[in-house]
């Protein structure tokens, strides 16, 4: 039992260092995902407008 306390402390320190080290990278990845999602939504809007224009031009002819 006495060996579990230092083991738990070591594991806690490792997880703490991991959290502090990778928290900045996680925020960068989240911003990249948001930018990519915004680009995808604008592409979907442009695609839908283009398709509507195609159908409108075909029905007018």
C-alpha cells in the first residue's frame, strides 16, 4: 500500500505536465477546425446558389 502513494503522485504529475504542454496545441487545433467549418459552410452556400441558378436558367429556356 505504501508504494501506491508515490505511484499516484508520479502519475498525477505526468498528467499535469501533459495537460499544460498540450493545452496550447488543442486550442490551435480547435481554431483550425472552426476556420475549416466556416469555409465549408460558405462553400455549401455557394454550391446551393449555383445549383439554383442552373435550375432557374433551365426552366426559363
